[in-house]
C-alpha cells in the first residue's frame, strides 16, 4: 500500500531545508523507528519505547498549558512519535495533501538538523516548536475529525479466550457516525468474549486513531455464531455489555457494508509494491488470499519455511489448479498437513531444497516477491512486490524450475 509520504521520497522523505543555515542542506531520513542518516553518517535517536497516542496527546496538552514543564524526555518521545507516524501506512496521514506533508516533514527535518548539531542540549523551545508544528493533524481530536471527514475505514483480525475465539472487525465512518462492525470467524462466540474483543480493538487499533469506546459516539454491531446479529451498548470501562437484537433492515444494512469493506479492503497488488505495517496481518492475509483465489491454472510457491497455516491457505485455491511447493523446512505440523492435503486434494506436489532464502509466488503467468514467509506474512512490517517485467519473471521462474527438477532426482 503506497503512502503519500512515500510519494515524497524515501519512507519519510528527502527534503531541502533552506534558510536553516547559510547553505541548503538535505536531510535524508531513512525511517526505521529511531534511525536516520545524514551526510553518509548514521545516527540513532534514543528510544523511550512504544509511545502511544494517549502519551503523545498528554505531552501536547502539557506544552499548550505550560511550555516550561515539557522535559527533555517528553521532547524525545515527541520526536520519536512523529517520526514513527510517518513510517509505513497510516490512514489519516495518507489523506494529507502533499503541501501539508512537505510542511510537516520539512520542519521536522529542521529539528533533526539542530539535534544533530547540538544534541539533546539544543534549544528546547526551538526544537519543541518545530516538532509541535510537525504534529499538525496527529492529535486525537484532529485524527478523529479527519477520519470522519474523509470517510475512512480499516479492519483486522482479533482473537480472544486465549486463542479459542477469533473475530474480524471493520471500523468505519458511515455517514456522520463512527461504526464498529464485528463478525465471528470461528471458535467461541463473540458474545462470550465481548469485553475482551472490544478491549483488544480499542487498545490496539482505535486508540491510535484517537477514538475511545464509551467516550466517543461509536455504534457497535456484531454478527455472531449462527449469523445471530445484535448491537452492543457498553461504557468506557468496557464492562457489563448489553445486547440488542437487530431487525431485518438492520441486518441487511450490516451485510451490505460488511461485504463492501470486505471486498474493497485490500488495495490491488497488480501495480505498485504493497507495504504492510506491523498491524496489518489481516490486510496482508487478504492480499495473499486474493492472489491464490484468482489463480486458474498453475501455482508455484517458493518458501523456505512452511507450517500448517501455509498449507491451510492453499485450501482456497481452485481444485483444478496444479499446485507445486518448493520449501526449505517444515515447521510444526507442516509436513503432516502437506501430506494430508496431497492425499485428499490431488494436483499438489511438494519438494525440498534447503538452500532457499527469498520467497516467491508464481500465479499463472504472474510473479510476486514476498518480504517474509507466508506462515508469518504480515506479522511484522513486510512488502509484496509484483515482478512487472515478464522476462524477469520468466528468468526467476526458470531458475526455481531447475531447483525443482534437481530436488526430484
């Protein structure tokens, strides 16, 4: 998923910072959390751990009330949070105009230049002023306003009851309402784990967009085991939920919006490389599922690590498709699952080559390079790249076809 920040240059950007000193300097920020490079030298910003949206908001509020109370540690947190916000994909930041992005990142670069020159003993007022400027659009009220105005949405998978229940959710701006749609996937019913499901969605996802269940006006709807539909009422403490059955019109409304989000959630991977951030396991899964489902003749997978999850993903491939799997090592119950699928499905072969490193998917005539193995795809930041040049696809595939033949001898 390409971001507007990436359109401006590298993951953060390469920007001229004029009038900072007598010459024009260029700061290249290669965002890897708290890493950046300048003039061929590497620098590491001291990290204070994972800075939450709530902590960020508290520091901004402290600045507004009394600038003198903002400490160097607060400054460090602000710098880290703003830099992290521009790394990878953020639905709110992706709505910013290039002018706003350029302004925000330019003044952030100015702060880095002074920090580089003077260290954390630099003039805190100057640094804070610039970092606060670069924070425009990132506070919770601003994020909520942008999310609703731009009619944004996102979704993911959550588990509960120690992994015995699994659900999928979409959070969206529908009309003038913030709406949370939850659908049971398998295992224990959502009703039995309502508090845990909402706590997980709140902590890991909604808080980062500036929303809070109970405090903000969020409508919560659930499609549970047996397609039982209900609306949930719950307070800020996320305890003692109340359930209210949906009528026929409300059920149709739920299904219509769910199908719309489910179909359009993943950007097409037919063009630009798609980046999946650390909280994008579901969208990464959907992207792979989409490629597997539309393969019509041949599927050739090259992956050094295969487990039962990878084998299960192959169940969604059309039964008429010939599947070949070149793997380096089976993990967990991968070998058992592969043998069972081969026996039951047919048109599925697998062979081992212990020298594999990169991961590839050849779906009919198309080739894709994956940043991580399918069994963990999306668990950590990773990328899917379509190989656009047909001659390159052919050359890479022929190489692995040779390894396949060698493995069979």
